[in-house]
């Protein structure tokens, strides 16, 4: 264990929808302010097309079962589930500029969570260079337009990434990206190509993966997540549509328990800063596979 990361939790907040940005982010900002926590928020720079996830019922094994455990309607609401189908999807970043600026204004990090969250998640594995770069360039432009400075971090929707994106991050001088599930920060290898941009994987499961598997009571789930912590570096991914809505009690219970046990919460950019000049950061291959409780593939850190 790296002593520099004794009992450390990196907090990654994924915004997937317009309602998550409008309503979930403010709830989480208040919770983090209450406990003196700073986190890394990742926001889609394009339109909310959540309704298009309906096709996953037919394309991703286990999607319907997971949706039933989490409670899709209560999580997203009817209107959100119509975006991209019968309703035009709102521009998540552009139409919520004040919320995005509040994130950085309160000392949190803001990074890119793709352009179209649904499209990236479902297509990026096989997407060619031209379309990958086109989407990333659009996201880059919107971010700079809303916040006035270029982005330096990215988190892949659905933990799905390809080599074209990793190469683009390097060309743009990104400090890190967080696109995988794994155990510790590393320099990625994908498709036989080595990349210098730091990869910070999510090491803990997400709430939607554990609801109905590790329990259904918020305190019981918080205890389960606490039991999964190591005494080193842990990366927790929070979703604004869950912990920023009906599952806020889960997150607060987890935070209280972790603080009581002397854990420290940090932003991912702070973790990356310690690795930026580190020559001894290991290189690991990225492979596609599965994790418990999640339908479909994710990008995994191969450690053996």
C-alpha cells in the first residue's frame, strides 16, 4: 500500500441526465459542504437522450433485471425517459451553466462525461477515429464555452473507452481520465498501444449495482460499501440521479461512517497531481469485461 494514500477516498460524481444536473447536483453540493468534502463532477456536454436507453432491454443481457432493482421510473422520471424518443433532449451543460459554474466555484472539479452519454456508452467500443474525435472536440468546445477554460479531465460514460479517445486526451494535454473499473491508478495500454495519460479507475461498486444484491436499506448498503474500503486509495463513483435524489441518505451514512474511521475524501484531480510526474506509475492493459450487478461490458484494468 502506498502510504501517501492511507485511508483515502476519491469522490467521482457522474451526471448522466438533465434532471440529475438541475436537481441532483445541488443536493450533493450541499451534502459535501456540510462535511467539508470536495469532489470531481463529470458532466455530459451535449443533449440528454436518456430515452434511447430503452433499446438496451434487447441488446444488453441483465439490463431489465437491473432496471427493476433500481427503479428506473422513480430514479429518472417519465419526462427524462422520453428524451430522445418523443421529446427533444435538453442541452445538459449549456442549459445548466450556472450549476456547472457553481461546481467549480465551490472548489470542486468539473470534467467531461462525454457529449451524448447514451451514444458514447453504446457505441464507443467500435467507434472509428473520426466520430470519436468529432464528439470529443464538440464536448471540449462546450466546456470551454460555459466555463471559460479548457477541460483537463474526462470520465467515460458507462466505463467504456477506446484507443482513439485516449490518444486524443494525450494530444489535448489532459491530466487524467477515469474510464475503467480497477484497483489503482495506472498508465493504460489498449490495443497494443501504450498511453501516458493517467488512468484513475473506479475501485468500488456503484449503488445501482448493489441495490437488491447487498441490500435495499440505505444504512445497510452504506455499511456494505464501508466494508469494501481498503486502507489505501479508494475511488467511489456517485450518480446525481441516485445519491442526489432518493438515495442521499445512503451517501450521508457512508460519509459519516468513513469520517468516523479517519478516512479522507479528495478530488480525482488531487490524486492525479501526485502521479503527474511519477515515473514509477505502472502500466496496465485495458480489457473489456463485466462487473457484478451491471448489465453489459465495461473497460477493466487488467492487473495480472
